[in-house]
């Protein structure tokens, strides 16, 4: 999408990560300790994480890359994001199908798919991190004074459209480690 929507992606994308991982942990604990309250909480966080993952995908940075290497990483990021959302839908479907909660023979399948969800989620985050930090010079996330932006201005994707491409001059900003950039 590019533009203002790209500023929403880093804000939205981290909530489903936390919710989905928490969901898997709660479900595993609920099954292990035979606590319905834990699996119910796991289901709620699964639904919230699935909605958040879909919103994160809708605000993704697909229009911000400029070269072949970054485009390849972006395609892997999008692939694993789509697989994560698909697994969320499958897991939600399995939970709705098992009206009595997580019990019986479906538990092993559910927990196996839940682990696969964490793997696809991790790979989505890894490739998103590559786009943001590893290939920074090849995307619209590029910033001339990387150290200054990264250490002091972690919220810059939101403010950057207001300040312009360069942002404030970094020689005026003392970064967190105490060095000045010129």
C-alpha cells in the first residue's frame, strides 16, 4: 500500500504476534492441566490474534520495496503471513467444531497445527525484520542516519511522513548510547 498505511503496519503487526503465541501457550497449559478456563482464554486470544494478523496483512508494506533482493524477501514475508492467517482460520474452525473445548483425539492435531502457527508466525516476523532492518537501504524504510533513527526514534515510521524523508538533523540528537551522529 505504501504511504500512510505503511505507518500502521509496525504498530498493528506486533499485537497478533503476542496474542497468537499466548494462545498456543494457554492452550497447551489448558490441555496439560485440564483447565477449561485456560483453553477458553486461548481461544479468545487466537481469535484476537487472527483478526490482528489480518489487519497487519492489510496494512503491509508491499509497495515500499525497490530491488529484486528486497522483493524476494517481501514475497516470503507475505507467504508466511498468508500461511499464518490460514492456520488461524483452521485452528478457529477446529475450536468451533469441538464444541466442548479441547479434548479427545483432536487435541494432538490442534496442538500440532498450533506449533506450525508459531513457526509460520516466527518466519513472518523474521522476513519482516529483514525488510525493516536487514535490507533497509533497499526499501522506503531507508534512513540516511540509521543509528540515530533506530536507537532514539523507534517510533519514526509514524512521524516520518510528517517530518519528511530526512527527519530532524541527527547531529542535534544524542542517541541512547551517548554518541552523536553528524
